[in-house]
């Protein structure tokens, strides 16, 4: 294999998350001979502005100009780098050509998409090419779905050590989180709604918890999804729907399928938000359900969605302030149980706004993990999840360098 000029290229570096990621990466590794990296995007002017914002020490940070729809430029970029990290969404609009280029050129790749139906399309179209070239494609390397996927992996490993077997049931509950939304995330949600309205098959796929699994998967149960206020005795709390469940559960279930159903054909997985015990917790659960329902309803109808986009929701390129990112956090608890009634709980936390401050660090460390911790001979080409591609290697990086923690609870 030809020696590549760069270990890592950040594609979409001038996007909202891309800027946070680039600044974090520069602070984390700087510019050195050991790790060679570059920033890429469609606007040379904006790339230069981003580089200048990092200070004089970043003056020699390489820049690559490439548009999401310019396949020759993407191929050229891929030929220069071992790993491509993409922040360019909505991926249904801007992601396919880069996936195709990476799959065919043998590049490792990671992104932060939460668009399950798009991932399924990419698997169908490009998995054969990725397997042939040795490209490891790893989607969902941000808040969706690293805490869920790696949290489940960590829980299962601890359970296997203590009980000699994996848990066939796992619950994830969000105890607390604080963060804002960016225009890019809102745009991705809007595109998913537009796609669902236009195509009945997409609507069906979005409701299928096994969409990311092979059609020959051997799951034997129907997954239970919390869609309204529910009391959870394991956590002594009322719960309401968690908006990220729609992607996170699909990724976790795919991980089990890729692991040859190690957690069992009857493995169940579900997510929810904890709202507290008693009457107050019940009221919060109902309010959460109503709020999510109202938001979803307003996004379905074009006139309401257009009004919200114009007057209320952040525009693409906008997002939470630096102070809001620094003040953000998340506190997630997972509980596993087996058929003998044995249980275990773990906690996963992050020290920044989950969708942006933490996501940028997760994605950066995933790219570095693919570049330096995971040899080509250790993991074949194809479409993988964070847990099945990097597992403990990435957990170690996140614990050490990304302000996250994975801990077993007593």
C-alpha cells in the first residue's frame, strides 16, 4: 500500500461541529511529524479563516479544497489520507460520494450521522467495495451513538467477567443532560421528515429497529420502545421518550448482530429519559412526551416547519455558544440483566454539551483510533459500529482524552 501524506483529514472542518473538532484536535495533538493531518472543505476562504483563528502555531496546517459532490476531488483527497473524518450533513444530501470514494479507495472513515435509513442505503450500495478494498466505515461516532453503543459494550464486558455470560436485556436511561441544538442537526431532522413523507419505504424503514442488521438476522423478539410516560421500577423513576433512541437502538442491535448474536437472539435494548419519582416525575414524563410530540408534529407540516426554521430554530452553521458548550454535560446509566435475575449497572458521563462539545471530541478520538490503534489486519473492511470496530480501544481513548468516563456502579 502506498504511503499516504496524511494520517487524518477532517472533511467539513468549517461546519459548526467541524470547527469545534478542529480546535480540539489542534489543542490535543498540535502539528507534529508523528501525526500528520489536514482540514478539508469546499471553501478555501473559510478554511483559511479557520486556520487563522487557531493562531500562528497553526500556520502550516495543510488545507484541502474539495466539494461533497466533486468525486475527482474526493478521490484525490482519499489518495492522500489514511482516515477521513466527516462532519458534513445532512448526510442524505452530502454524504454518499465520500462514502463511495472511501469504500473504493480503501480509506477508513468515521462520521457523526444519525440517519439510520441513509446508513442502510450506504451498506447496501458500498459494503462489497469496502470489504474488497479494506475500508473500515464507521458511522455514528458522536453522541449518537457512542455512549449507547460503547456503554452497552462496556456493560457486557463487565457482566461477562462477573457472571460468565452476557446480559440478554439492557436498559439505557438518561439521568441528566444539558446542551443545545445546531442548525445542522435541525436540518438533518428536516431532511429525514421530508424523505419519510416522500417515500413509504423510508417511513417503514425508520420504524424498523433492525434496519441496520442483515436481512438474515436471527433476532427472535419484538423490541419494546418507550413512546409515552412509563414507570421503571429498576430505576425507581418515571420515564419518557428519548429522542436519540431512534438511531441509538439500531446501532446497538447491529453491534450484536455483527458479533454473531453474542448477547442472544432474544437480546432486548431500550432507551428513555428519567424524569423522577412520584407525582412530579409523572408530570415531567407527560410534559416531555407532549413536548416531543408537538415538535415532531410541527416538523411534519411544511408551513409550520418553514415558520420554525425562519423564526425559531437555529440556521445551518449556528449552534450553542462556547459557554453553553462548556456548561453542558450528560449523565447516562445502563442496566443489564440476565435470565437468572443477575443485574449490573454502569454509568457513562461527558463533560461538555453532548451534541457538540462532547461529540467533537468523540469523533476526533474515533478518527485517531482508526488511524493509530487498529491495524488493517486486526479488522477487515466493511461497515462497522463504534463498538464492533474499536470497542475497548476507543473507550480507553475517551476516558483519557475526551472528558468521558465509563464506570461500573456498586
